């Protein structure tokens, strides 16, 4: 059985600077989304108990071949990568179409894992859209996964309640950021990652017409204006006076 | 052409009704609310003045996103809905992607504001992990828009709408619900609090109790940055403020020992007044505060806790 983890290459948001309210991407390296790493760790743990083969799937520009090494070092056995310059900053429906087409090239997929949202856009749509494209059942916002043969028992964590669910494989799952603590790969694992098999797929090899898929227009994307007072407070007494002046203390 | 609204949470459905009325007032279209296997909600929505379609079919499995999406797709067809409004809570977000794919619709989630310009619904939402706020519109004929909780006021009661049954077929579900339980004990609604005291990694565990004391003396709630809950496990995940936690708009936020990465600030930047206390004068959080204090929390917290009554 193959367990597939889909991950997204994103700019390292900690290194994105804002200039004139615009994000500056120049010189910012790519990385994997934080919650993608939780999905990957969940995949590695399931692989360890089931003996499955763990495949990481991603789509992006040529940098993705380098970015994906992190996932291979963390325990994925091989990578399926769709590489094309057009595959950056995609809207969710297009990401989903590309990923679903790539995943169709993989046989015997038992579990398909996603993070609950990407690190940059965080729309949370892609896992649901891929599940629909592949005609598979899905469970999102998962905090626990137990695999027993072809049956999977999942805990979905909602805002105020939890559901324990059972399903037959294959199944699409999106995991929460607190499902696990992703392991840090060892130096040996990092060195081995470069030698793990990578299946590079050209966009032309997938039967998709990207031009017809665009459904969203972004009219603007600006950092919020900062109109805070930024008054320096030096002592607790000053702070309490400020809170009193604002009406937060003694307002009964 | 019509607007269809659905959320399994009635409070959120009423917020969506407000958004739907805003859209309808501009493009002149009908609004239909949908309820699945919940006749109490159907009555409550109708009381808010919206035509409500009640689907009663136990084959529709609410825990199975594909099953619910299938029912909504069918309903959207019967009601000629071109705009579907959902809630951007976890259930609603999961549903949004699946329904959008079924309807071949463009979809935006976590939408926290909208306006209609020249007949187009323009949505605002956070992007780049919250570093920027994007204004986006859906160009496809069908649109699925998931609205972030508390972005719109709940709809006021209006002249009673009618409740009508809507027949929807549904096949067997491959997802079996074994158990459902409310989250234990410490469930707190930090989004509802007027005052939040928010703790970060820049303080010690022993001082959290002081922060809690300050929160309670001000009549507020204690909240935290993500690592405080997920890594240090000092507080429950329902108290997390930020991109993957709650987006809060309190009157007052007192932020203690949080450096202010955007994944955090996105959850609190709509607060009316922000107080930040940090021992690092370069912490970004001080720049987005109305009152900024550079100080050692170990010294300040006992004093503040003592002064407040």
C-alpha cells in the first residue's frame, strides 16, 4: 500500500518583508508549510506501523526539487513532483487539479494526507477538492489516526466537540497542526534524502488545461495599515492610568 | 439565480443571513436558507425572516463531508443558487472545498468582509499567513464563500419566513460515526470576551497564574499564542489566538511575552486597544500596540496583579 502526503512549497514567511504595504519576495527561500510537516510526520508514523510505502507529492517551480528534500529526509520514501514555472501562487482549484492528476499516476493509494491548510494561503480547500476529484471519502481536522488493516479509525476535532469515525481505505485526511510533533531529520537522513527516487512529471504529461481553470481574481493584497498609538508606558502606575482613561478599569 | 446559505450552527447561519442580505440588496436576488435534519434550526431561521428549506433525510451523514456536499449540490440545483454562503468554521471550511469542486465553483474561505461593486462580490481575507489582507472576487458563474465566524452581526428578527420541505436523495455513507463527544472541561469562548490577557513563550509557567488573575480582575479571559498550547501545553488549544487558532476582536488585549509573528498578530490585530508588555525592546508586538511597555514580566506581573482589585 502507498500512503501519499501532499505538501506545498511556500515562501518562508518569516523572511518576507513588507515595503510600502507590499510583500517583498526577492531573495526569500522556499520551504514547506508548517502543517504540511505534521501531515508528513503522521504519514511516517503510519508507515512505521503498517510497512506502507510513503510518497510525497508536490507541484511547484523548479525549486520544488530542492524544497522536497526536507520531506524525503523526514521519512518519505519517494517523491512525485510536477514541475513547471507556471505552478507558483496557484489558486486552490488549480493546485487540486494538478495534485489529483499526479496522484492518479500512483497505484494502490490507501491514505492521502494533507495539512488542514497551507502556510501561506490557508484556504483549506485543496484536500476537499482532491477528494472530490478522485471520488474518495474524506475526513478533515484530524487529531488522531489509527490504521488496522484496511480499516482506519480517525478522531476529527471540531471547535467544541470531537468525532470518532471509522472508514475503509482509501480515504483522504487533513490533519491538525497539533496532531504530532514533527521529528527533526538526522544528518544521515538529510544526506540520504538526495539519493531517494524522484518522479518528475511535466505539466504536459498531465491532461489539464490550466488556462480554463482560473476562477479567482485578486484585486489587491496589502499589509494592513498600522494606526496604533504606540505610546510608551514605563511603570505599572502609568499602565493602570492608561487603562482607567480608556475605561477598562472601574467601569462598573 | 439565488443565494443559498447553510451552516449546521444556527448562530453562524444567522451571521450568513446578514451577509446574504447585504449581497441581495445590491444584486436583487432571493435568499434561501437550508437546514439538514434539524427542524428546530429551520424554525429559528424562518423566524429571522428568511425562506427556509428543511431537508429531512437520515441518509445524509453530517460527519461525512461528501454526503453533505452532495445534498447541498442537489439543493443548489433545485433552488437555482449561484452564490452559496457557508460558515468558515472547521466543518464549513471542509465542506466549502468539496461543494465548490462539485459545483465547478470558485471558492474563498475565511472571508472576513465583503462588499458588492458593480454586481461583483468582493471578499477580503488574510493571505501570506496573515501578512497581507487580500481583496478577491470569484469570476466563475457559481460561487462558494465561507464566512469567518463573527465577521457579520447575527441577522435581526424580521417578518417570519416560511419553512418548506426539500426532498433530497442520498446514498449510503462510507463514514461511520462511532462516537461524538463535547470537548472536556476547559472550553472557553475567547472570541466572545471583551477583554483578553494573552500569554506567550516569553513568560514562565509559574507566572501564568498571575496573568489569569489579571484577566479575571479585569473581567476578561486568558488566551495564549500557539506554542504555549501546542508545545508547552500550559493552556488548552481553545485558547489559541492566531492564524490556526481564533481571530479575536476584543475591546482590550493585554499581550504578555509574545514576540508578534504575523501568524499570531493576525488573530488579534482587530482588537480595539492593544497593550503589549515584553522584555525585548525590538519585539514587533510593541509596534502594533497602543500602549507599549518594555519590562521584565517577572517584576511587572505581581505588581499589576496586586494593584488591580
